[in-house]
């Protein structure tokens, strides 16, 4: 009975981790699996990570297994360590997800000022290429980092190709729109460029304000939801850390069954909370691959 319960808990937790990491895909369909791998690569790129998707998954799994083993040794029950192990395996995803959100937010919030700098440079008589090149040295800090390679790329590849490279490196819907307008402005030119950039700066400012309001409104609910899932398992680890009736119970067949049911319910709850609390991200209309 204990072996069956352990297999059930391990299978449910593995499926939950795979679903949350976006790694579950039918084996019979290779193209969707390839798209998922590409989406994970874009997601890591947006987070500024230098690891490949394979290394990211392997590192997360290794950390989860190590945590599960440590908890199992501390509590004397391998089943107790399964869910904490899955939680630790998901920590890299949460950490890179926070980095990704902060990086994208900085770039998005920098675009209104960046566009105004472009308008001022064009108004001063500079060409669009010169104005964009100036962002690498005098623009907002987030855009300086994003356009650090643009001057060299523009000299080697040309302005249009350099803007395309920056667009794919940022992999952000807001940046896609701005850079696509810059590409069209460079190709067609004309006096309307300044007016278009001014309108785009105003529209981007309104979009960012609305996105900030939505993010703030859902912050408290996300914190409460995560606490509801994590706290019971922390209490369980604390109760079983020392020899006694709690440890004896969770090492028995009844305790194994209880842990199996609790692990399955936690996995279902995490999946439901993740789906309900997921912010609908804007698709990359002008990008090569969709965002994550």
C-alpha cells in the first residue's frame, strides 16, 4: 500500500511540475513540442538568462530531487519530501519569472521617455539612425542596455536589420510595436515620422498605466493563494521533523494514503490557481515566436 501511495504521489507531483513548467506535450506531435521548447527559450531570453532550456529543466529537477531527499532524511518519511521537492523544483521558474517581469517592465516603462528622446533628436535634425544610436548612450538605462549593440549592428547589417535583431532580443509586444514603427519610419521617412512617434509615446503611456493598475489589483490575491498552498506543507514538515506520533502516522499506510490525497489536491489547487491568476499577456503580433 505504501509503495502504491508513493507512486501515486510521485506521479501526480511530476505531472503538476511538468504542467507548470510547460513541458508536457504529446509525443506523437513533435511540432507542438518544438513550439513549447522555442517558447521556453524565448521566456528565458526575456528573463535575461544565459542557460539553455535543457539546462534550465535539468537544474530545476536536480534541485527538486536534492530538496526531496533532504526533507525525507529530516522527517524519516520519503513521501513527506515529495511535495516540498516539487516546490523547490519550481523555484527557478519563479525566480526567472520575476526577473523576466522586472526586465520587461523596465523596458516597457522606458519606452515613453525613449520615444520622446527620439522625437527631440529628429526635431534637432538628426536622422532616425542617429537618433536610435543615441539611445545607447543618452537614453533611459533600460534602453541603453537594450540598444548597446545597435550602433555596431547598424554599421554591419544596416538600420533595418539591426532593429530586427533588437526586436527579437527584447521579445516584448510593446517593443515590437515601437520597433516596427521605427523600421517603417526608416524605410519610408517623411515629415510624418515625428507625429507618429509622438502619438505612439502617448498611447504607450496609457497602456502602461492600465497594465500597472491591473497588476496592483491582483497582487494581494496571488500572495494569499500561494500562502494557502505552502503553509500546510511547512507545518507538516515541522510536525514530522522529530520522532513521535506524527512521524509514525505518516510512515504508516494510512499516512501514505493521506499524503497521496493531499499531494494530488495540492497539485490540482496549484494548477487551478495558476490558471485563474494568470495574467493574459499580449501576443507578439510582429515577433517570430509567441510570448510565454
